[in-house]
């Protein structure tokens, strides 16, 4: 493992000219890391985006095959970092080696998935309408359209997925797949993990001789670094995973630019989970176990943690809740990722309990131990209370679940109607209850990006059909997914070519279709060349 | 023809409770129309959006077949309005019956195109990844994703296309095709045309028994009506065609909402047109005629009017320019659409000429005649002047073209590099010049939504491969087109269903695929049902 230097990487080269410094902190012990990082300066930020902009033109080094190879090389370099990467990531996050190893595997899977998709090529959404010179009153021109890279993309790393949404994570991979240079802003809790992953990227760039502008890595404990990045005139898009406050601040910054740019921010979500009477009756033991496990997974620091558990008020409900309490109390607990998350969680929990309408059934305290520990909490209220108080719509980011007891399905629908946009909504039903829950489903379908049946929302499958996003505040752009191959579309925009000489057309739009991609040609989807 | 009432249409019913009134004005004579219109009040605006929101749920009346039939019915009703529609539109716009008849035909073509696309169904972009229960360490879930309507859409009508971007125009048609109710804000220059087209919509709704919330029509001479509309909490998206100032105001309003919503604003564009030395030498006479005609079309009031004519400085250049001047002076001229456009055009022209670096070769004056007349203007400057003064980057919306004489292709590339986002960029080349213009093409491809060769940018073909949009300020959302079937995507968002009982899945995601739409199933595009 190459020693860590603590500098930013600007256009491929280390740079640390700033005067603000920070170290990462071990969440389990509160100990300070032994590498000092330097906040990127406005000059360095400008240089990073400018270097990206300079290479964001048509360049033979950035053709599809080269990009696919690059993604595969990053995957290999990431794997080659081996155990030391997991050790550093565990030191900075306390998420555990097992979880981090599986997260690394997911990261590698994502890189290879985008590589395969870029190599196949149909993602460019090619549409061809050929000319009709004889048409009256005016001839129909030849029009051919496909997607092109949008330009330099700023990626804000997610603290809760240090690898899968880290430097080599899904957002970077999607941007590179699209053909966009990445300026990555590292999460200040994980500078060492970020620097290590950055080594993997630089290694892959070196193998292919890619120019430095293809990747920059910025550090910054101060939010000003991120705001300065979003203000850069040559930046074309922003992706972000994190808190509502953080995402909205970047969204506002981007919207206020002289030339606004899109912000794909994946932010807060309550991820409501509804249980029907039939399902509760049939499966209360299993539900108690599954729901507790989903709330506790990764110390509740999942974007898709089920924060609201909407259950019918029945005799068996208390049994299920008792079982959930036992599961949660058996959990060893553990540290949260950083002080900010711990303090925000305590604050949001205090606000919820201060309403007087919510009971804390277990946990919610901060043990007198080192690090950012927190005892997982299960809260309980009624539909009537929930519907009467907006405070209860706040997210608790961490291992906290709020049970909402409902007298009937009408109350459940009322709870659903009260919710804002969500990444996910989950419904547990028994056989024969599809008619019963259809009204609820109709409501949830208008609010969520993904609907799950008889499962838990945590565990986001990386596949083409995934939708990870949703109406605000789940994300700032409800039309985009940050997981799966469709995530690449965030960083593409269409250009149409009219009556263009064949030799000036991009290869994927030429008659021959040598790559055999799927194209919509005169209204028919086909992989064939155009007839002569 | 049903008499015009001058009221707003709120959830299908006439309403005119406001106290601010206005009439349309004949641009050719300055005469005032004989129907008085009433600005929509905040209460009416709220009622319109609320009525739309109430019906924006799953409803069997809004299935694909019903929407396709609705679009076709609107087309028929619009045609049935016959000559009186053209007479009213001509009175309010002075665009002429011939142009308006062809615009009506385009509008009908658009409605039918969207109808066909909705009926076919593949636009929902269905993606299915089936379960792998045996996968380790965790089973792969069944995931199925498709696009759903985003909800109530506000459409701001374009003054320069009273029919094709009017009440029954492309934006409304795309929203209805997507399954979204429309709240249409009429352009204050064309309230009568808008009310007539609204009759066509209401007629089509009546035929099918659609609820009133499906369509509202708001009038307002005051910009406050539009801002109030964009602020409505239940609104989900905005589309707009018009000026940069108007579009940006709505964009800012939407971004500042507690819950931001997307704004698809198609705004200003210079539509640069480049002529190579070879092309000028070969075709100077034809170029003079075509360029003049494109600048003059519809009195220059096209989003895609070529505003910058970038030409090589050669002996033949003066001949071409002389011929252009003759064509422009032979043009009978005509009124602009309204006083605001005329006054803005005079102001922008004055600013341009005040730089001292631009010569007015012909026109640019306001004749002492009734109405909003203006003499088409041809301006000239050099690349050096153009590159030195930001004032010359301003749009002249109207029949004004600015010639930029360039000493060589390097100067042309410098001019291209200086430009902001554009709807279109046009290149005229002769045979054998493809190598010469490749650097220019690389620059323009990063700036424009559509590249045209050896033609003019005016005349936007309505087809699948069209891209009408571009980087800011051409549009507020460079990833969307407002023309062609892809325009429907602006009003859709994906929802994924995980492990969902077949009877609760939307029909298009069920195994059987009865509609035979194209779906991406486990990585393969197919119209077949899923294997048992």
C-alpha cells in the first residue's frame, strides 16, 4: 500500500496549498487519524474543474471501449488494495470488515456492470429518422439523435457507503461510463478511505495513459469546499448522497448560478413500511425479526432504513412489538459514523419525544463509552397522533424505528397520504389481501420510487430495473435513479444531427451500425444496419 | 363557433371572479379585441391545480387507450374549429392564414403522433429483472420498473406558435400523453385563440366523460398569474416556451419552493450558422436567399431563427451580403406579435449598435404605421469585435441577423467557443471540407441540441429523432426535448416494483406482456412474454 499523503488530487497530481487541516476520527474510540488532510482551496477547486473541462471534448482516449476498460481497471485496482483498504475503511467507519468486504464486492460489481453497458452501447438511446426528399410541402430531413456526455461532474461522496458510493462508487462509475470527468468531493469522515480508493483510480488512469483532468479528489471538512465546487462555471452536473440539509444547500447553490446545472441529490426518506392485519396474524414472529434487523442494519445508516412501521392495532401487535424490542435489545449496538450523525439523531429523537405523543419502548440513549455510540431505539405512537403533528414527519437517520398503530386500513391510507416523497414504501400482505391494499398502493405509487412487497427496503439490488430515487425530499430529481444502469442517464444529454455527412456522424449513428446497438429507426426498434 | 366568454376555465368550468381585465390587440392595426378577459385569481389558480391533483391518481379513465383516443379527439375538434380558428389566430398574431393553417396541421400531427406512441406503449421504458431465489449470499428479488405520470403540469403557452405550442400544442399533448392533467396559462397576446382551442379540449373531454380537473385554462396579462401557478404545492412540473427572462423567473420560482419541481423552459438561442469558404464559393447566391428567408420566417419570431451568420471574409462575401440585403429589402415586412417583442427588439438592437463595432446594413427601423411593425435588419461585424464584447451575445428576437466576418477557420472556432448553450448550430460545407470543420463541430456539439448541415435551423421536424432543447440558456434542462415523442419523458418518472404479486403489477409489467411492448428483460430487449 502506497503511503497516504493527505493532499488533494488536482487533475491527477497531489496538491495541498490550503491552510485548513483536519484528520479523520475513529467512530468507535474517538481517536484521531495519523494523516492530516488539507481543505482544497478555491484555486485548487477551480483548477480541478478547469482540467476536467479541458478534456471533456471528443477524444479518442474516451471512446466506449476505453471507458469500459477503464472501469474494469478501476475494479481490479480496487480489489488489489486488498485487506489494507478494508482495515482503513473499518477504522474510519466502524462498519465492520464483513460488511465492508461485501460493499467492496458490490462496488466492483457496479463498475463491471457499467463497463458491460458502455461496451454494449445501446444506452446512447439512438434514434434515426431517415430523409424523405419527396415529401410535400417540404422534404423530410435526415435526423439522427443520441446521448453524449454532459461534461464535468462533481460527485459528493456518501458517508454511509464509503465504498459503494465512495470514490470508485456508483456515481463516479456512472459519470465515467457516460464519458464525463469526475471531481470527487470526499466525505470528511473518510479521507483515508477516499485517498486509498483514489489510488485505484490513478492506477487505472496510468495504465491507459489518461490525462489528469479525468479525475480530481478534493478534501474539505468545511462545507465551503463543496459550495465553491458547485459554483464553478465549467461544471455541468452534481451528484450527491447525504442529508436533506446538505443536498438542498447544493441544489440551491446550483439553481442560483448564472447558468444553473442539474443536481441529482439523494437525500432524506422515511421509507414507510405497512403491515396488513392478515400479514401480522400470519407472520408476527418473522416480521418482528425482519423489521428489527432492517432498522438495525449498518446501525440504521441506510438511505432505505424503514423509519415508519405502520401496523394494525390488534392483540397480536403487542406480541410482535415485544419480540422487536427483544431483538433490538440483543443487538450489541455500535458507534455511528461520526459526531454529526450522532448529535443530529439525538436532536431529532428529542424533538419527536418532546411532542408528548410518542413513547420510547427501548433504547435512544447515549452510553457513557468512547466514540459515537447510540442505543437503537423503538418508538411508538398512534395514527391519530401521527396525523396531528408535522414534527413526526422528521427523519431519524440511525437505528430508530417509529411504530404507528392504526385502527384500520383507512387510517393507514391517511398516514400514507400525509407523507412526502420517499425512496421506498413497503407493504406486507397475506394471500387474498390484494383488494384490501389497492387504495394504499395507489397512494404510495405517487409518493415513492420503489414499492416492496413482503420484504424490507434495505438491500438495494444493483440491476437495470432498480429505481433508487423518488419525489422530493427523497431526491432533488424524481426522474433519475442513482443505482443501476439507468443511473448513467443523469450524465448524458441528447444531440440531434440533421442531414449530416456520414463521415461526420458518430459511429453509433452511421448506417452500418457496426456495434449492433439497438436503435429506433423510422419507428422500429432494430439492431440491424440501415438498408442501402 | 361557440361565442367566446372571456372567462378562465377552472377544472372544466368557466370562472371569472377576478378584477383585473385585458383584451387582445391586433398587431397589424393596434385595434383592441371585443372580448374582455379576466386574470385568474390566486383562488382560481389554486382550485385549478387542486382539481388536477385530485384526479392525478390511477383511474381507469386515464388508461393508455383512453388517452390516445382523447388526443385524437382533440385533433378532430381542433380541425372542426375550421376557418374561424385561423381567422381569430390571424387577427391576434398577424402571422397569416397560410402559416397558421400549416401550424394547425403540425399541431394535429403532433397530437396523433403522441396518440400513436401512447397506444403502442413502449414509451414506458419497462425494465424487468426476474428473481433468482437461489443466489448467494442473498436471493435476487424480482424487480420491474416503468414510467408513470409525474402529476399536474403547468404549461405556459408560446406567443410565437399560437397553435403548435398553444392550448392543444406539443407541451399539452406530451403531458396528456404521459397521463398528466394540464393547467394551461394562455399567452396574454392570444386569449381568444386560446379560448377557442380550449373549446376543442373541452369538447374532447365531454365526448369521453373526463373529469374537469384534466384541463384548466388560465388567463393573465399580469406575470403574477404565472408565478402564483408555479408556487402551487400540488403542481409537479412546468413547461414553458418564451424569453430567457420569463423562463428564468419561473425556474427561480420553482427552485425556491419548499418542494422544488422541474421546469422545462425553452428560452433564448442565437442559433449560430457557419459558412465555410468552399460553401460560400460554391453557393453564394443560394445561401443569400436561404439565409435571408430563414431570418425573415414568421418575422424572425422562431426559437431557431439563425441570429448569428458566421461567414469567411472573402471577395465573394460582399456579393452574398448584397444579395441578402436585396432579399431583406424586398420582404414586405410585417407586424411583430406584440408591443413587448417590438420594444425588446428595438432595445436589444440599440444596445448592439451602441457598441460602435456593428454596422447596420439595412432595416432596423420602426415605420410610422399602425401596429407593431419593424423593418427586418441585417447587421455586420468582425470576429475580432464579436470576441471582444459580451453585449454582442444578446439575442435579437425578431427579423434581425448579425453577420460575423472571420479571417479564417480559427476565428470561426473562437466565435463558436465564445457562445453559450444553443438550440441549434448550423454548418454549411462543400464536398471535401469535412476535415476542415471537424474542430468546429467538436465545439458546437458541446453547445447545441441540434446540428444542421447545409440547411437552415428554422423548420423543426416533428419526429422521434428531433432534439429541441439544449444547454442553458437555450433551455433550463439540457436533457429534455420539447419536440418529438421523447418530449413525453419530461412528464414521467420511474417506479420500481419489488417482489410484487402479479395481480398488483401494472399490466405492462406483467409476465404476459399482452400489449407486446418492447421491454428490457434480464438484459435482453424483447417484445415477448416472459417464459413460464
